[in-house]
C-alpha cells in the first residue's frame, strides 16, 4: 500500500498549529481521529474507505471547524464524506461535533487535500466543496490560492460528469480570480441563471464559521455551484 502524502513534498501554505487545545479536544485527536482517519490508497475507489453502505463520495477541502461537513454527513447518511483540514484546532472542533452526534460516513485527513486528489481515480466523486478558501490577497501570493487552472484540471478529473463543484468566498479579488478561471474551463458550467442564485446560500448548504465572520463585518458572500460537464 502506498501512502501518497509520503510521495509528495508539497508546500502547504497556512498554519497547522494555533492555540493550545483544551484537554478534551487533544484527547479526541488521540482517540477518535485514528478511527476516522483517511488512509489513502493510490487509485483506490473512495467508496472502499467506508464500512457503512454508501452510494456516493463527496470531498470538502479545508473544512475549518467542520460545521458544513458535519451537517452534510448528518443529512446525507448514504454519502461518504472525505474532509481535509491541516489546521489542528479545526480538526479538533469537528471531532467535538462528531463526538456529540456520531455518523458512520466521515473520513478525515490532516494533511494537504491535494494528496487526496492525487490518490483518487478518475470520475470518482459526486461533489467537491471549497468554502471560503484562504484568500491570499497580496498579488505575489495569488499563486497560493487553491483555485488555479491546473487545480481545476485535477478537480475535473476526479469529478464525475454531472457532479458539482461548490465554491464560496467573501473576498472580491478571489471571486474575480476564481470566476475567470472557472468560466474559461471547458469542464465546468455555472448553474446559476440569475444573480440572486449566487448571492444567496442554497438551503442544502449550511453556514460556516468564516461565512459568519464575513457577515458580521458586512462583507457580502458569494456561493457558486459549477457542474462538471
Ligand atoms: C479561511 S479557512 C475556511 C474554513 C472553512 N471552510 C469555513 O468556511 O469556515 C480556509 C481553510 O482551508 C485550509 N486549507 C488551506 N490549504 C489547504 C489544503 N491545501 N488542503 C486542505 N485544507 C487547506 C486552512 O487550514 C483553513 O482552515
């Protein structure tokens, strides 16, 4: 069995450690995380990562404190949800939520989501969520933004035709940057028919911590659903 994360010396931008964890959260990282940890197999069918019967697999990249992931897992018990979040405190927060409301359909990865993408076979996911990714506002850091044309090629590879890429941001420059690339990409079609559709969060898309912070300071948020053509 190969472990793709050991094969790629990628540079992860952003922090892994923050404030000191409370003993309960630290304990969950030691006891609960190993049970839910995603151990990648190069080319492995993602359905095989779950023991419960599932019909589809979705991936959330950078789930933060996991509000959205926990909600989707609870609402969609027949969907296996893969989540990647290298920020330890975020992972601990999601584990706290799952400890209170366990679901059998979550696998968690504490490293770079790009490892998961590399390991996935073609056309193996039904949805990818990238919600409020780090904006990297300085021009010289734009290359660090998760959404790049090459990344869209990779997302298109692992999504089935008809699958969804969901993306949200509160950052005007990232919005423009991502839309430019998404609109130019022949594998993605924007589903919105009217402006209200991307200015309003859909009902099957719960709020996240970062969205809450943006709304608090009056920054408008944009919500995009692109379909894999
Ligand atoms: C601004 S936060 C948003 C968190 C959450 N989605 C929300 O809306 O509250 C972006 C998150 O993406 C994570 N992240 C950044 N690069 C990543 C990568 N390559 N793979 C997985 N997660 C990543 C960061 O650790 C951070 O927690």
